[in-house]
């Protein structure tokens, strides 16, 4: 990762992104904390989602509902969707 020192904090972010390319960059500016800009790929997105407390809580709640029998099988959902699309086609 390269280091890019910003001289002007009013530099448009688009200009910065064009200059640094696709590899990611550490932005530094005198008197400010450094920031890392990194490209998002599927692995990084998965990593971030897996550590998101809100997402983890939602998954826990879904597991509880499933354990309590409050779910539909894939086959049931397909039947529901098929019947709703069939009824929507009738005029």
C-alpha cells in the first residue's frame, strides 16, 4: 500500500482516487490522523459483514425463529412464488 500525503484537504475525493489507482492507499495530512482507502472485494466485504454486530444479532434472531419452527422450506417458498406469479398473469 502506498502513502499519499495530502497538501490540500479540499482536494476532491475523485481526484485522489484517480491518482492512487486500484491498489489502495494510506492518506496522510499534517495534523490529522491517517486514513486507509482500500478497494472492496468479496472477501473483504464478507470479513466486514461477519464482524458487524447488527448483522450478527439479526442472524441470531433468524436462527431462533428457525429453531422454533418459524420458517418455510425452499420447496414451500417456490410454491408460494409460483402461485403468486400464476395469479398475477391472469387478466
